[in-house]
């Protein structure tokens, strides 16, 4: 496809058509889209305050030409930007673009890649050539000195975040897991103890991320005690794998919290006890257990699995029956939440880009830097997390409403009101 740009004289000849490269098309598209977004942002701001008049009767918020052109690194391309300006004469007020804040020279997405690269094995000195190889000369702003500054800033952010108060943060559900990094530390691998929670309004949030020796009970106990000292109430339900350290610690610090074992870990453990030729059929049977609509249906599916694979493979059946009650705890919560409560995959999915080991670098990275990078990785991903399904039901769980097989258990009260974003529904008893 040929795109007509301009008729220009090139070495005495007229070039009426020029075929742009893919990069040139992308850069021009990015420039136009960014320019249009900035224009819309300014227009909305000026329109919003057009009724604000000064003592002279003139508008106090008006457009004021354009700022000097600057280049911004977006998606690996250097895009020229000529941002519109606003003259806001109201006392104490000033227009600041949310799309392109002052002095920003690169998109936030590029900064978000640095923790992943660090945790996968790049040392500070490797960042500049690696990014330049990926993004071209436009990435030269990421010098070794800048990388060190990023790391220092992130380490400070992590320290402040870790010591925050939690009295106002009511986490109804929590996922727990230990994430191991063998990516660049010459010493023992870095084990991050991770807690992610769901608040009353359904939003998901990182609660804790700390160094913990091999997910031991003592390490989890230290973490949970610190959270309780900082004011965190007991969650209604905790979801995790079969690692005994977390459950032992949870029973000491938050004994009232119910336990839900991760089904994905359970399925892996059961399948490991079967020969390869049977695993596909066994997986189908296990999924019938995992996705059963009620406790009775789950028990029926479990016995069907036992009838088919028992005898020669009794170890697999025994493994499935272990911790049975804690595998079905999720059924005592809203059915809309079962998707979230069956597994601890929410943690694994966040860390999966950085868990694969590539190599160890010259000079071991510090554990503090590794923790800060892991924190930055999760906090960046956190902005894109979706709320829990049916978030209004999270509040009901915290208020003590009981559920059985995913449905509300009738109470002596005449009526239980369920409020969501769309309105109010009455559930008669």
C-alpha cells in the first residue's frame, strides 16, 4: 500500500509517493493520537471552567498557545509532542496534564519493564545496552546511573509501603503463596512471601511482600504478626497451597479465618501419582470434582474418580481425599466468587513473567533490591486488576451473611437487602 505524503524535490526529481516503513506509520499514528488526546484534555478543562470570570469580566481559564516541542519515548518510539498550554488565573490553581505530566520523557510502561528484567537476571550495567537493542537509540536515556536512581527510589517506596497502617484496610479474602526467584542472586534463592487481598468493595490489593526463608512457619508467623500489629483485621477466608508453614502461622495469628486449599496445586499433586497415559482422563474427572455445583455433587464426582483409578493407583485417590473439607470451603461463600476462591493463581499469574531463571550475573544483586523490584512488579500490575465478581457480595460476607453451596442461607430476619451498583434487590426469607 502506498501513502501519499508530499511532493518534494529529491536530487532534482519529484517524488509524489513515498512508501513509509511500519515504524514511521506507527510513530505518526502515535503522534496524532497523543496530540488529539492532549487537545481533548485541554478543551474539556477550559470548558469546565468557562463560567469563571475575573473582576474585569474576562475568563480566568483560557488556552495559552503551545509548549515547546519535546520528544517522548512511547512504546519504544521517540514521538515529538507539541502540547497545548492553559492559562489558569484562578488563585492557587494550575492546569497539569494527566496524560503527559511536566518533564515526563518516557511512558510508564517502559519503567515497568525494569523490575522484570532485573529479576530475570540483568544487572545494572546491562540495562542500557539491552534496552537500546530492543528499542533503538530512543532508549539511551536509560543509563546505568538512571537505573541506580530508579532502584534507590523503589527501595524507599517499598520501605514506606511495608510500614503503612492497615486499620482502615478490611481484607475479606486473602491469597497466600511463596514465590521463589533464582534469577540473579549468587547466594540462596530469594523467597518472597506474598499476600494479596480483596477489600469490602471488591478491589484486589497487594497486602504484603516480604523475604521468607523457604516459606517456613516462622517466616509466615513474623509476617502475619506484623500485619496484625499494624491493625489488619482477620480475613474471612484465606486461599493457599498445601505448604504447612502458612497454615500453622495463620492458626496462631488469625484462628477465626477459614482455610481454602488451592485446587490447582491439588490437581498437580494427584496427577503426579498417575502414569502419563492416564493423566488426560484423570484430569477430566478431577475437573468434574473441582467445578461441581454443590458439596454433594463434588463428593459424587470424587467417588467416581476413586472407582476408576483406585486399586492400582490408590495413592492418587488418597491424595485427593486429603484435606477434603478445606478443598470445599469455597462452597460456603457466594457462588459468584468461586472462580476467585478455588485457586491461588492470582499470585502466580502476576509473577510468572519474572520467575523463569535465565542466568546469574556478575556480582550478586542484593536481597533488598530483589524485594523492591518484586514489589514494583506487583504494584505496577495491580493497577490493571479487575474487581472480584459481584463485589456487593463481598460486603455481605464480611457482615456475616451465611452461604451454602453458593446461595444465601435464610435468616430469621424478614428481609435481607442486597445492594449493588445497579440497584437494590430484596431477598425474602
